[in-house]
C-alpha cells in the first residue's frame, strides 16, 4: 500500500496525450445516469410534503422520518457491505441490480395507501441506493488516471443536482397533469396526484438495469497501468485508516457537515418557498427545480476548474482546499436564509447554497480516492457514505423539523429553522476541513 502504487501514471502516446481506454466515456455517461435517477427517486418526496401529509394525516416530524430515518436506516446499514463487495466482486452487476430494485421501490411508493407501506418502500430505496457511491467511485478511479479523475468525478457528481432539479421540475409538471393522466390511463383512476408522480419517476430506472449490464468492468488499479490489485484484508485496511485518521476522520466529518447542508436545503427549501413566502407547489417545483439544477451542476463542474486555477497559482493539493472555500461560502448562504423578504430572494439564497455545497463534491471524492490504495477505494467511499448518511440523512431533515415544531412552534418559521441548521453546519465544516487539509500531504507524496 505504498504511495507509488497509487500514483503511477499511464504512459502518454506519441502525441503527448494520455490514451483513452475503451468505453470510459460511455461508462461515465451510464454511471451519471444511474446517479441522476437515484436522486430523482430519492428527492421527489420533498416536493410532495403537503399532499402526502394531507392524504395520510401525518405531521412534519412523521414526514421527516420518511425523508431521513426510513431512507437512512437501510442506506447507512448496507453502505459498508456494498463497500466490501465493491472491492471484491463485479461492480457493474451490483449497480445493475441496485438500480432495478430501488426503481421498483419508488413505484411501490406510488402504490402505497398508508404510512407504514410508504415507510417500508423508502427503506427499500435506501438499501439499493447504498450501492452507488462505493461501486461507481471505485470503477471511475480504475478507469481514469489521477489528472483526469477529478473531471470525471465532477461529471458523475452532477447526477444529484440534475436529479434533484428534474425531481422538482418533473414533479411539478406531473402534479398539474394528475386529472389528465387519470383520464388517459384508467388504472390510475383511484390514485392521488402524488402517487402518480412516484410511479412515473420510478419507470426510467427499470430500463437502466439492462443498459448497465452492457458496461465493461475495469480491472482493479487499471488507471495505474499495472497488474490488477488484490483485495486487502479488512484488518489491514482498517489499520491503514487508523494510521491515517488525522486526515480521514477530520475530512469525513468536515465533508459530512457540508453534506448536512446539502440534504437540508432540498428537503425543506420547497416548504420555505411555499409556507413562508406563499408560492404554490407547482410553481416551486418548476422554478426551484431549475435553480437547483443550474446552481448544483454549475457548482460541481466548477470545482475542478477552481482546483486547476488554484494549482496554477502555486496552491498545493487543491482537492482539499476547495472544500474549505465551499464551507466559507455556505456560512454566507446560511446567514442569507435567515432574511428572506421575497420569493425571488428565497430562490437566490437557495441557488447560492446549492452552488457552494456542490462546489467541493468532485474534489473531495478525488482526495479520498487518491489517498486510498486502489484495493480500498470502495471501502473508503462506503465509510464516507456511512458517516455522511448517519449525520446528514438522519439529522438534516429532522433537525429542521424539530426546530420548526418545538422551538418556533409555527410551520411558517421553517425558514429560520433551515437557516440555523445550515449556518451552524457550515461553520463546523470550515474548521474541520482546514484541520484535515494539514494532514493530507503525507498520504499523497511519492
């Protein structure tokens, strides 16, 4: 597990360019589509807060458990298992099975007639989606050498923002077509608008399963142009992580604080715009969806650009500097969320927050994949997902709901609850990412 085994470069061809391996662009496109569909199925729930509450007779805290606990319980529990499997088995096959399972569970959400069935379907979505990060990150790190990895990961990581944006846009569009859909498709006649939305967004993922099976499974360590890397025993892997805990633990927690903002804003910003600023759900779905799509995608794609800009000006290890900049920007965005005089300012604040929590994602993923030996990349990604899931998925929706229900005691004050959670998380992230960056160099030196 030496640094040399992680950083060997593929020889350039006679033109001086790195050779492009067969199927890398297509694999990246399919993996990005999988991640996009995952977030459509995950985030569509956030637009349907009030329709589901009215239909099932539940509270904000009950709903927050659908957003957080129901999804997180299986997502977090199975992340380490999928990390272990991603380092030992065929990652392509894992992803093909996973996308099929969570898409079927999304359709089941639409067929749910009570809270418990909807809760169980969300558990199924979380269980299957736990596969995506460890398997996809590991595949991309084997397909792309270090200099191209951050760009590939930035493309892959626009999936959540495209998915979140499309969830809002498609959801808002479909909510307005409920009567027409019931008239055209008789089997939907007994379903509410929100149920039709779930079924419609679950269908595309079913088609992605067979497409995923056509991908090429890369060899372990392929991007280093060396022989395939054997799996590392778990005891040795955890010994490595313990030895390097001054970076990994601080960086995991710092990025998790940023991810807490990432989950809080999409979970409750639609409710802020609807309850506190008086917009209707269909309008919010379309307009907030466009903002989330553009700002999130822009942030993720700009992360590697900012990294190259910093590197060109002599900044060492920009992959751990960009998260620091992101945390600083989120402090400002969180403060702005506390003062929303109009719907337009609310959309602006949402856009700023979305840009800054998207900014570090590709660079952080690059830092973790570079710092980890090739045979541990799935494990490291799954541990990161586990920690982010426990804190982000559980606390993000529920903290905001708790402050709204039990501190402010007014549903219209959800904007203040969201501002407090986001600003506090961003300040914590700022301190932790600064501390982690100081301990990154020894893991990447040749």
